[in-house]
């Protein structure tokens, strides 16, 4: 197959993901960690509730956290309320106070992250993470910033930075500067998360790895997580034992499920670029935020294609973008941050995530939706 320049325009931005075979090994690693931290009887228990005297939180939750710390090679892990956003807010609030500065990437900021920055009263200094020279200059000359914050998934179509390389670049110059990584959409899918590459803290949502709603995961340095737990003593703020166990059980299935999904993303993109469906100008893979296909249509009918897709059995809005509830394929609008970066995508672009479906199902729905949307447009005209 030959790709033209438009097809390849964002190829360098795609974050490498595991094959199904590699994902199986990750599953085996996780279950091995479980056996190191649970007895058989303990694992078959749904778990306790409340602020247990020994740990000031449910004991079963502590065991799950020990598994996650072991699995990611971190000093400690903590489960918090508020999903990925709650995890980010919790750790940033331990490392910074209102008025402090932190480094962020020069790109549209994810909506809830932007609100976190506002809520905590933080100031930001933007640096282009795609430019390692700029990163070196920034961390060498600025001693004001208290945190170097990185989003693992792409914030805009042109992003090409490698997470491991950026972390190592910063740590080589400023080993004292804490690095916090938002690993949402990449945990158990990419070849490692921030803490595995040398960052001080990684955060992600349990909902993105098939877990229950509302649980965030923080893994990293013991010092910061100890402070987080000290300040979160309230019983109502704890992740209960049965919730922690639900997360751990479902995380077991996430790597292989996500790797299978990624294979279908690649297959759909390949077939679209070979001309499987008429009415498409180009198709390319991006991390927005998860690995998806962006389809640029020949006509400005994106909203009508999405509407028709719903009638044909595709979801047109996310629940958690790869949550346990998302089974049928999603054909929906391009993310807000990508539209900000490239406004044309609002009318000409659609985003496709096959979820748990195969390429044949996705292509069948998309072909019918584009034909129906084109016919509707002609009638309206």
C-alpha cells in the first residue's frame, strides 16, 4: 500500500501501542503481582469498608494499591475519588500551592485539566515539548516552576514528542523538578506510563481501563502519596474495598481488549485509504485522546454522518472513552482540542473508535451513514 502525504501528515504523532501478544504478557505480569500481595482467600473476598484502624482506609484497598505499585514499579500507589481528573488534582495539590508555577506543553489544554489549574490557582509556563532544545532551555533557566506536567496522549494533531525522551531530558538537567504525567488513554495500552520512564508521578482513570466509575489512580513517590493520603483521611473520601477489587479484576482484561481494539483501528484506517468507502478525502490515525481514526470527508457533512451513524447502531458520544460500557463502535465528533488546533475538522472531520467491534461492522455503518448524509444534503439543497 502507498500512502500519500495527506495520509501521513500525522503519522509521527501516533503513540506506539502493544500487540495482542505483548498485551497478554502484561496481563500475566499483573496477575503475577496479584498473587504476590493476596492470599487466595483474600482475593476471593469483595473487601471491607470504612477507615480500618491499621491503615486508616479499607485493608482490601491497601492490597490493591500494593499490587498497582508493584506492577508499575513505583514506590506507592493510591486510589482516589474523581477518576483521572481527581487523580491529577490530588497530586498537584500536594506538590503546589496557589500562586505556584508549572511547565505545560504549548498546546490546547484538556478541558478538565485547564479547570484544575484554575481551581488550584496555579500559573503555567508553556514550552513546546516537540522541541527538545526548547525543553532544555526552559528547565535550565527557570527555577520558579514547581512541577513539569506532561500529558501522555496527544493534545493536538501535530504533537510528536516521545514521553520517555522528554522525561529523561528534564531529569538529566533538573532531577529535583517533580514530573507529573497524565497517562489517561495510554495506561495498559502504550509501552509503559510516566513513572516507568522516570517521572515522579503518573495519574490515570480507572474508568479508562474497564474499572468502575469515579476512581482515579496515582502511582509514584511515597512522599507525595503519603501526604495525599494524610490529607484525605475522611471515610467518605476512601475508595472502598469492593470498588478497589472491581477495578483490579477488570484491569486484568484491559490490555488484551485495548490491543485488539488498536489492531482494528489500524485495519479500518488501511481499508479507508485503499478506497473502501466513497466520499472520504483522507483517513489517519491519531491519539485524540485514545488511538482513533480521524476521517476527513470530501463534503462538510460531518454532523449529519454522525446523526445517521446513531440510527445505524454506532454510539455518537463517549461514556468514558473506552469504558466498560462502550462496546459498539463510536462514530463521533473530533475532540475539542483538535478542532481548536484545526477548525476545518468541525464540519469535515469525524472520529472513529471501533471499541469492541470488528472493522467490517465499522465500515458497513460508515458507508451507509455517508450515503444517507450525502442524500440528505442534496435534498436540503
